[in-house]
C-alpha cells in the first residue's frame, strides 16, 4: 500500500490500482464474518471492504483502489471525506454531538433550513425541517400534506421508489426485493402510469400526453381528485432505472395538482444537490413543487434529510406534531453546510453537466455498435444504460456486465424494475482521467472486446 493512503479524501492517489483479485483475501475474510453476523436481507453489491475513499476512488482492505461510479448510491457527490465537510464535522464533534433540536436548538440546523428555503425551486415563502433518511423525509411530507388538506389518498407512479418504511415501501412500485412478504401495506395509496419513453407502447413521441391523460383519468375515476392529499413523484425515477419522464409529463401532472388542490411532492432524494446538472432536477422543466424531499447528497454521507415546502402547508401542523430524536443532528448539519459551500465553490453543478456530456457522448457512440444496449439516458452525473436482448426490448439482466466491471476495478450499480439497468453516479469531483478510464472499462465489458 502506498504511504499517502492513511487518510481518505481527495489526497488519496486518484488512480485505479488492482493488487489482488476482486475481492481480495482480506475482504473475503471480512465477508465471511459479515455473513455470520449480519442477516442476508442486507445485500452486498460488491463484497470489498472499504478502508479509505475520496475524490473518485474507493480503497479496500487489500489495497485495491477502485474507480467509484456509485457514490454510495448518489450520496458522496462532493467526494468522500470532502475537506470542508471533514473540517466542520471535526470541529463540531469536539464542541457538542447532540442536544436534540426539539429540546435545546442550535444555529447550524436553522442555517441549513434557511439555505434550503432559498435554494429549492420557487420564490414563495418556505419552511424546512430536518430528519434522518430519505424515507423519513417522504413519510413526513405525506403527513404534512394530509394534515394540511384534510384528505387521505396519495398517488404514486409506476417504477417509483420512495423507501423501506411501511408507508414508503407501500409508495414504492417494485415488489421484489422491497415488498415481498412485508405486507399488509399502508392504505390509501394509488399507483398510476409513468411516462417511460423507452417502453411506451405507442412510442416516445406520444408518451407524455398519453401517460398524463391515463394518470389523470385514473385519479379522477378511481380515487376522486377531491380525495387526494398528495402526488409523490421523482423527477427522474432513480431505483426504477433512471427513467426521465417524457418532457411535458411533469408539467401536466403539476397543472392537474394545482387545479385540484393536491400537494405536489417532488422526491429529490436521489436527484438533488447538483447531481443532474441542475441543483435540483425539477429545475429542468421549471417545476416548482409544493414540497420537496431531499437526502443523500445533502450531507456528504452523514445521515440527514429535509422536507422543504410552502410555509402555509408546513405551518399548518400543530406545535410538536413533527420531529424525532436525531433529526438535524449537529454533525450532519455542519456536514450539509460544508457540502453546500463545496457545491458552490467547486462549481459542481457545472461539473455534473460536464460529466453528463462526457458519459452520454461515449455511451451513445457505443450504442451504435453494441446491440444489447437498448437505451442510454439520464442527465448530468446520473446516467444509465438499459440492456435488452438484441433485436427486442426484452430485458437483459445487468448483473453479469456489472460483475465484469467490478472485476476490473470499476464500481457500478444496477437498477430498474426489470433489473436490466446499469447506472452511473460518479462523485462530481471525479477527475476526468478516471472518468474516461471507467468508461473504457465499461465499453470493454459491454462490447466483449
Ligand atoms: N427516495 C428517490 O432513491 C433511496 C435505496 C437503497 P433512504 N434510494 C436508495 C436501498 O436499496 O435501500 C431513496 C430514493 C428516493 C427515497 C429513498 C429512501 O432514502 O435514505 O434510503 O431512506
């Protein structure tokens, strides 16, 4: 192991380096311990055990340095152990670690909320409160919408993912692995079609109009718009396979919500904080949600999530009606402030757009000559490939290609309702040479060259 790797962060050598097979002997030993101590329900994408990470690499217990196209599922957008995050968290951990914001408050929580009120789409008056996870944010957004409207029904979309708690698991579309055997589910959740251009039966050009018409018709006929508290939607479906709804779909759903007093909740847990080449993915079509849920990229890996929304909605809840012991923990708030500074000072919104251009141009060229690539899509540093059986749209599982990448030291993730999507979420601070090297490994794995 090289001497410079005693700490994580961007000072880690930014290189792919394989010194053992993947996983190496030390990781295999640790994985055996994992298997006897942790239930199999907690899966493993790639069984290498991490000791350091930073910039665009993850270093394992055997000294291998892998190119990171996952960011811990879109979390470490500013990089692992990002300097501004480390500095603030280290100071905070020495000052105080917890008081519970509901017992005795502290400034950093308020500052994070002020920043989110200012940065999220729309210039109306907003409020924010902080929780611990994406699921908790979505669950709380629905609580607020129900309280504010006095209605109960919630509308969600095909291919949607919103979490693993009882309500958010119910909001999630895919049965296996998220819901299988975990019922009964929460009541008053209704699912409608999503405008999925690649798989729309009458073709992508009709997708936005037809999907919106079907969704709205189902809401009107099966639920009754006047019973709907909220529509919950990801502006790009993440776990569902990086599905960008056909342009025009989101504005039509928003317009329907506005006309019927339905709270439009954008789940930006995966798409938020510069990931898509905008600070928030809703900005792409000028969508101003009533409530926006954020998590993941907000705090560089510390557990934090936020619910931001119209003041009149959030203020409708009685004193003490919202909260939790750890929500907005001081370490996580300091981390979030470090993340926001980093995004601004390192121009990471522009950087995400650049990563998207590099990835899309190489992957679209590859699509011309590799017949298992059905679709290349996404925005910014949130790009995916949908695999198909050549000459058809039948899903081709992505696991085998992902395993080839892993063996070569490129960490990629899979996704998709049909498990046939390879998704790429590099840290936005990844150097260009590593990005290009990662793409070359991917090209080789896909083309069999
Ligand atoms: N909403 C859009 O992407 C989390 C799930 C990983 P939590 N996605 C990663 C897994 O398999 O559990 C996610 C998301 C969207 C909500 C969530 C939930 O966020 O922080 O995992 O609760």
